[in-house]
């Protein structure tokens, strides 16, 4: 079955002249590897920062300063600014990393660091192609990651929630491409370079784009569907069982941080965890009732009059300041009503479910509900893995280097080990 409409494809092969350096930052028993790529284009020089443990791939560096014997630039995250400053040491660099708080601009710590020039221009053993295709009358943009020595297996990244484009999965795409997997990720409609509006789309419409892109991926990579697996996180995770059930020829699925119910229940759980301390144990259930009504109106499941009746029944409770009440003319978000549980029951392919035990977004018992559904499914190959000290985004805090958000140590190895052990179609 073909899911794409008015199919058109454009290929652009990225080739750049670059100097590549491997670096590391050590503190205590921990070492954080990273890569710096310096790209020359006409008279301009750009620098890019990559680190798979930090889930970062070719993040543009800021305020680059380079002389004959020095190199200096900044990398910024939500909470910290990282100032890298090096002195040239033969063909390599030695220097310091200073970490500043974005809130207070205070210097928090200084680490020794170094850069070692790689012997060749870093192709990283792969080629990246920009792919443009048409899905549901929208022009969408993606990347085909082609290893030089492919293992004839493919991995496709399903799009996730909010306005995230393909850059959110670039580090993982790079990781798997380095292992020989042919990989595809793309900008969800209305993000990055892609046309459309993700906010007004239903889950089924977003899944249709994923399925169209999968047909493209299979065609341009010459991989059969049975050699391709799909991976998604959060809202992407909830789409995995739906897509597997609609495309039974696919090889496998990996669902990460998937709620064991509707997206509305997940959002409500997240709201509760954020505001529990401010509202308190005695009143949190009352506040949840009002917030659930607010989300219910957004999802189109109750009327505005019903919402206001529930809100007004609590008068002028102080905790109402923490409750979000949508305007009457708000655009409905029917995605909130979607649950993946009915589709987990239909899966015939191998599936891996990953959940972090420090996840404050999805309900804590999500993995148990998913496991119950999978016991009813035709598939006999499924695994549920719980990761300690791991958040919704699969990040884990390292107290030795607390200024960096790092992927949980077991996250990527768990997926690679599982893919190797399963039986493909």
C-alpha cells in the first residue's frame, strides 16, 4: 500500500571542506568526549560542536575568534554558557573550558580540555543527503544518512511533539549511522524547512506523513520494509504502535517515554508534578479536576460552559493561579485524545519500550499498561526496559559534571543491543 501523494523528491549531497578535532573534558572519574568541526566557506569560518553523550550534533558555536595560535568560542544551552579557549600545541590545541550560569552570569567551574586534530577531513564514515518530498500536498524536508559501509539495516525517526525539527534527532541519527545503519529523519510539517501546520494536525495526519516518508526512505535506500525499524520518543513514542499496525511489513519498533494512556493524561500528570509542592497534598486533587477540565476543553471533549462551571465551583481558591484555563476561541488540539494502547494490542513486529524511572511527564505506571496491552498482541518479541535516574528525554544527571545534560549511559547501548538480538522479518 502506498501512503504518499504527489510524490516528488530532490537530492542534495552535502560536501564541505572542514578541519575536525576530537576533544574531551575530564573531571573526577568522568570524561566527556566531543568533536569540533571548523568549516571554511569563502571568506567565512564557522565552528560546530558535537557530542553524542550531550545529544548534540553540529551545534553552531558563537563568537568564534581564531588567530595563528589561539581558538576561542562559546556554546550555549538553556541554563549554561560554555566558554572554550585553546592555545595551539603543535598541530593540536590545549586549553580550558569555563562554565557560566545563564541566570547569574557567575563562573561555576573551570575544566582542562584539549583538541586533537583528526588525520583526515572528517566524513565520519557517512554521507548525508538532503531529501525533499511531497506528503499530503505539503513539501517536507529530511536527511538520508548513508554509511560508507552499510549493514543493510535501516532506522527511521518518527517525528515528535511540539515544534521540534529533525535537529532533535541528529545526534542519534549520527550515532546509528556510524554503526552502519542507514538512517532517515525529517522536519515535521510546520517545523524546520517543512511546510504545513503541526498544531492543527491530528495524530493520524502526522502519522500519515511518517508513513509517506517511510515509503520514500525504503525507495531511495533500496532497503525493504522488513529491514527498516522505526523509533520515536514521547508523542513520537505513542505513534510507534499505530504505524507498526498500519504498516505490518516494517521490521521493528522502539517506543521511548510513551504514555500508557492518552496524551491528555500525560500532560495532566506533568502539570501535577510541576505544581504539587505549590498546591500541596490536601488540595492537589481539586486542582487536578479543574486542570483536567481545561485540557478537556482544549481537546474538544467538554463544552466551555462545562469548563467554567467546574472552575467557578471552586470560587477563589488560591491554587487557581496555577491552573491553565484556555480561552473560549482557542484552537482545539484533538491530539490530546489519542492513546497508543489499542494499537499495542495489534503489533506483529518486535518492539522495545524504554521508560525512565525519573520521568516526570508520563504516568509512572505507563510501562505496566503497555505491557498488559502487549500480552494481548500477536508479537512474541517485546521487551520493556526501565532506566534508573533517567528523565523523559532520556537524560541522566552526573553529579561529577553537573553542568552538562547527558544521555543516560544505558540508553543508546540498550537499543543497539536489542536490535542485534531480535529476529527480523
